C-alpha cells in the first residue's frame, strides 16, 4: 500500500482527482474503482506493488503495429477499473477487489530488472485499467526510462489532465480504447462519459508518445455506419490521418454473453470506409485476415510489413522509410 497522488482532504473525507469521477470518499471507505481507500484522512492505493498478472507478450498484442514491431514487451497489471463495461473481456480482474484477488508482491525495481533479464525492450501497463495503479505505473516508468526501457500504456483514457501530463513525460507509446464516438454508449455500456477520453487522446497526440487507437465494434451497439463514420471523422480532424486505427471484433463476454460476435463484413466495411476517408493505417483485430493486419505504404501501396497473427513475417521499413519508394512511415521503428 502507498499514499495516492492527486487528492485533497475534506474534513474526515478525501476527494480523489486522478480520474474524472472525483470520488468523495468517507473514512475507511473505498472509491468507485475499488483500489483507493481513505485511511485516517489519507488516500491509499491498495494495489501498489501487487501484480495480478506478469508475462511477456509480442508488442503486436497490445495492439501496437507501428512501435518496435516484432519486439517483446513485459506486460503487467493489477485489479480494478473506473469503468463498468458490460462487454469487458478482462472482467475477472477489472471488476475484482484487491482484497478478494490473489496477487503477488513485485516492486517497480524488480519489474524493470525482470524486463532486462528477459530481453524486453519495453514494459506495458495493461490487463486492467492502468490508471488504477497510477503510482505503481509512474514509479516503474521512471525507473524503466533510466534503464533505457520504453514504457507503454494500454488504457480506456478516462484520466484527469494533470496526472496524464505528468505520466506522458515517461510514456513512449499508448493505445487508447475509444469505445464509441457516442456518449450514450459510454453511459449505457461503460457507466462513464466520453469527453475526458477525447481530451486524453488530444493530449497524448500533442505530448507525442506514439499513439494508436482501438475501436471494438459490438453488433447493434456501436457498429452502425453513421457511428463509424463519425468516429473516423473525429480521429482525422483531431489526431490526424497517420494515427493507426484498429477495428477489433467483439466476442460474447461478461454481461453481453448472449450477443453475437462481430461479423467480418462489418469490420471489412469499417476499414474500407476509414481508408476511403483518408486514414493511412487501418487494421483489423480479433479476426483471421489475409491482408488487413499488414502495413502498406500510403504512397506506393506496396506491403511493407507482413503479419500473421502476432508474428512479423517480413519488414520492409528501413530507417523509418518504405524500402520501395522512400516514403516516411509514421511510427517508432
């Protein structure tokens, strides 16, 4: 346990300002996320130094397709979330409470040392929402940066600007799950609201950690053509045409266990629409494809990275440029 950052005292209560919920927490009580408790007037992180999962992943699994392709990343998370998504595929950890979940102690120093031992070029803060273990993530990221190991956050983007800007000093890459462009979806399905997520995306894009965006398409909830068009337009206008967009397939899970999986045709159409509207790098995920997970040069149209699942088969980018025509490919290579 560790004293949390970004809170104020209000008599015997405390108010947390880490995420937009701004929970006011009475003494001995826990905030909405389940990971921060008022202990005698101090806000305490209940998950600091307590990992629920730690494993080596391919960078493509995050998903990050334009950041050190083919490299290994040490991924870890804790428990808890500031969303209550009905479709969460990691609900056993995201909706778990620290006292009811088996975890093990590992310090930020040990995580960095583990990544060095395993030859990982980066550390990913993932599995559950990383904002829930903000102090743990921040301290690990600082140590990693000193050891020339890169830092990656996979997040729902529901975080206040001040802690986000501080974190961006140490982040090298981020994937934000933009669940929909419709605030009604956020309210109904995730129990949250969209505006802070959009502000997070704009801030990350401005502060320059490498950014990629994932949109999980759920049948009848956020897969209508007008919803997809609006999302693409927002990305193009606010983030630019070179931010990679991943359309991902939904599979029945948690409280939406009776929903159908995303149809392949819906994903294909979404990708074609995004490319037609000018986005340069658009991918499909959670579905077997023959071409839609490959990277093509926007200028000469040749395939420059061939992927099969999470494996890189060929990489024809040299010094950040297309090997065929010399066009600069956005990313960290």
